[in-house]
C-alpha cells in the first residue's frame, strides 16, 4: 500500500505537471524507468502474498495426521473473505484511476495496470477458494504443532513453549522463551468444536509438561 501510494502520488504529479516544492517531476529523467521499477516492486511484494496463500493451502493439505481437526468457523471464513474482497476492491479502485491516467500518459501506466490486473485476478480466484472451503481451510493439532489456515498459514510449535493462557475467551496466548508471544483467535473454531479442541490441546500440554491456566481448563 505504501509503494502504491508513492506510485499514485508520482503518477498524478507527472501526468498533471504538478510541482513539489517548485520541482516539476514531468521533466524528470528516466521517469518511465523509475515508475516501471516501482510497479515491479509492487508486483514482487504481491507475489510474496500470492506465494504465502497458495503455499499455505498446499502445506495444510500435507498435514494428514492431526489428532484433532475441524473446518475453520463460518465466522472466521467470512472474515477472511471480507478482508480479501476489501483488498481486491482497493486494487480495483487504483486500477480504475490508472486506466484514466493511461489515456493521458499511456507509457507511464502500462506496467502498473498489468500488475494490478494480475493481482486482482489472483485475489478473485482466492475468494472462490475460500468460498469453496476446501480441505486446507481447517484447524488441527498433533504432538508437534497446532496450525490453521484461512488467509495464510499460522503454526504454533511446542518447542520453546512455556505457558498457554486464555484471554477473555477470544484469544489463546502461547508464550515462548525469549518473551515471544503468539495469539490464536478462538473465533477460528465453531463453538461446538471448542470442547473437543480444548481436550486435545490440554492432552498435549500435559504430556509435554507445559503450563496452562485454569481459564483454559474451564473454557467452553
């Protein structure tokens, strides 16, 4: 978003020959190369997000030996879809602006238009994947890891884990050595799945002699 904001500001300044502190960017040398470079950086960052999504889907399918597993909750799935749609609408709005600028300064806008089209198409495909609720959109645990996937893969390992606590019934905190704290939102679970998840989690924590509080024991 930061790079896209920079690109937008520079594009508007160049196309409409605006001045920044009496500096006119329209006469800037290598402006096409610079704008294409920024567009390429946006594309690379977008690819990192794309890779995280689809690699997460692939990795979650590979976990075939969970002691406990269930689909992510409808609420959590809907939230993931809404966030992805908001991202898509934001990119679509930017694309609309750049298409209008393309009419005035076509060479300057070609790269960013292509980048946004690719990222928007990928986001729409991912929305379809969320709606389909395939095998990857689930939460599970075994004796090595607790993991879930919605928009990206989240993993909680037992190695180095010192304390597990329930906070206000909506977050489970995992406190590790070195003051590292990770949070698992309980909304990822359907309410009907909470007792089964709790039993499976406490069983692993007891086996590994990891502290957990009474709130977690009495949860659900």
